[in-house]
């Protein structure tokens, strides 16, 4: 028997909090080092051009803590959305358990919302990017996320169509994966490239350290979200089954 929606929502909120804490920890351990180095390059660039550094409203430690709090809040928000989507599509997923369904949805969400956009528009540290192009870059990034979601929906409908036509699981899965790869490739080709050049004073190693650390932060968040949400659902169902068995005695 499926869980009431409010219970699923609470599990999504709790799993999102775990995921947000994981993202905050990844940010502290992996992202802060290249971020701090990039800020140093930006400051040195300002001194070299004769500009005076702007006095920050908040100290660097306060900014770090604020960023970690923001990561937790984002994780909670994503967890709630994840729970709503899970409750809507649970009966259409191929996995036999809620744990497996949670991992399926996690893989889809990470691919569409994090991995695919990171391939087209990888994260850049401070000192890379012009202020004038922020609006255009933001629009391109979020429209590409929307494209990723549409690709996933198209793949889902294609898989269902092929199964309804009598294709066996291996053939339908292979065809769906191939179609997804083609659509992703078309999207990567069609969307505009990031217009901002990489400044010469930003080392390539530092740039990719920041990008990979940022992607690892997202991967850790999605992984913890999927595993914790799945475990919470499974433990709840087990507890409900135990209570029902005890009531029959």
C-alpha cells in the first residue's frame, strides 16, 4: 500500500536536508580551496590594474558559512520537489522497490539537471566571466536544464512505446539509451557556447579543479538524496507491514 503524500513529502524534506548537508561538506572540503585561489587571482588582478579592492560586506568566514547554509536550503528544496515527482511517477517506474525507484529517479535527475548542463556550461570560479553577460549565460543555462528534462521525458515515452509494441527489455532499453544520447548530442551542439573567454592568468589546472569539485558536490548531493529517500521509504513500508502483521494476530 502506497504511503500518504504528506508522509512522502516529509521523507523528501528529510532526505533533502541530508543531501544539502552533504553538498555543504563537499563545498567546504573540495570547492573552497580552488575558490580561494581564484579569489586571490582576482584580487591580484585588481591590484595590478591600480583598482582598489572593494570592502566586502561580510567576512570570508561568514561567506563560507552562508554558502553552506544555502547549500542545505537548496538540498531541502530539491528534496521536496523530488518527493513530489516521485509520488507522481512512482507507479510508472520499472524498479520493483521504492529504493530502486528512488535510485532511478536520482539518476534521471542528476543527468538532466546537473550532469548534462555541466557538460555544456561547466562551473567557472570567480574571475572568469563578464558581468555584462550574466543574464545571457543564466538564460542559456536554465533553458538547457529545461531541454535536459524534455529529453528525459521523451526517453521515458519512447521506452513505454517500444515496450507496448512488444520489444523486449534489452532492445527497448538499448534503443532508448541510443536515442537519449543522440538528443543530448543535438542539444549540446545547438545551444550557444559560453561567450566568456578564460583569462590568461587563470591556470587550466585551477579551472578544472574548481569545475570537477563543483560537479562532485552535485553528484554527492544527488547520491545522498536518492539513497536516503529510498531507505526512508523502505523503512517506513517495513514498519507499516510489521504493524499490519501484529494487528492480525
